[in-house]
C-alpha cells in the first residue's frame, strides 16, 4: 500500500509541477526517484493483482459449492426419512414380539393348569373278559358274572373275584359289556346293573345251532361306593366264551363331578 500511495503522490505532483514548472522540470524530478522505490512500487502492484485474483477465485469456488451443499442436504433428509421408517418398523416388531410373549405366557399358564388338573384328577378304567373256555348256565336264578381275565384295572376299582366295580370318586362313568353264546336253540340274556337296578340289557335267542354276540353300553353318574356289575338272567339263560375272549365287561371314569 505504501508504494501505491507514493505513486499516486507522484502523479499528483507531476500534474501540479507540469503546470508550475513545465515538462523539463518534471522529467528532472522523476529522474531523482530512487531505483529502490521503483522496485517497491512494482512489487506492490504485483501483490495487489494477486490479491484480486485470489479473491475472485474464492468467490467462484464458493459459488460452485452451493449445488453440492443442497445435494448433501437432500440426501440427509432422505436418510432421515428412511431412518424414521426403520425405527417405526422396529417398534412394530417389538410390539408384535411383546404380544407373542404374552400369548406364550398365557399358553404356559394354561398348560401348567392342565397338568395340575390331570395330576389331581383320579384315573379310573378297567377291562376284563370271562376267562373261561365253555358256558355258564343255564341258571335258574340271576347271578353276577365274574370276569376273571383282567386286561387293565387302573385305580383297582374293579374286583376280579366278585365281578363288581365300585366307584372310587363321584363322577360320570361309561360302561360296555358283551355276551356271547353258542348252541342249539339257546337264549342269552344279561343286564348291566347299578346297585341292583338294571340299566341296559342284551337278549339273543338262537336257532339252528348258530353262535351270536350281543353288546350294550351306558353312561351314568355314580356316587362314591356305588357298584356296577353284569348279571346273567335266570330262567335258563346262558353265556359262553373261549380263547377268543368274546364276552367282556369294560368301564372308565369320564370326569369327576
């Protein structure tokens, strides 16, 4: 800046002196300027031009960056939207997972309750056949049939010595029985009895030496200690069996009450 100022001063002086002292005196004054001062002026001028060029380049560069900044801002906005969508999706997955966990806990509680129910629930079931190879009857009086060959007796409620089932708990029970007989012109008749009362019965009258089976079943409520059995009718009724085990007596507890 000092060199530029000096130049301006000289120019002003040259104008003034040209008017006052003439062109020859002006030339003499310009010759008297030291060479070192001339070089300073030249360097100052170059520096000034470089500063102007640098400022112009910086302005151009900043102008060129503006589209890039807008692009980056748009990309950041798009990334923010995608991130928000991802967060919402994760929240939905978390909600579904929590719902599934609640369902699993509920199912586990139900299973545990059923396990406790089954553990506490009495298990009663039996199945038996006559276990003979021959015929019982004809009889003149009604008798209780004893099914001696026991296939199963869960709970030991059936007595294979007496042929009587005794209810261990109050509940609803289901019973079935089958009566088989062979022979000429014979009659089979038997009943499923509850405390001496006939609940259901079978009857079969054969002709011409045929062999036949008859079955029946019933479901009814029993109190603790009540008894169920199969009775063979009197008046010449009969029942047969062999190694094929046709005649049977079965029962089980449906559920306690």
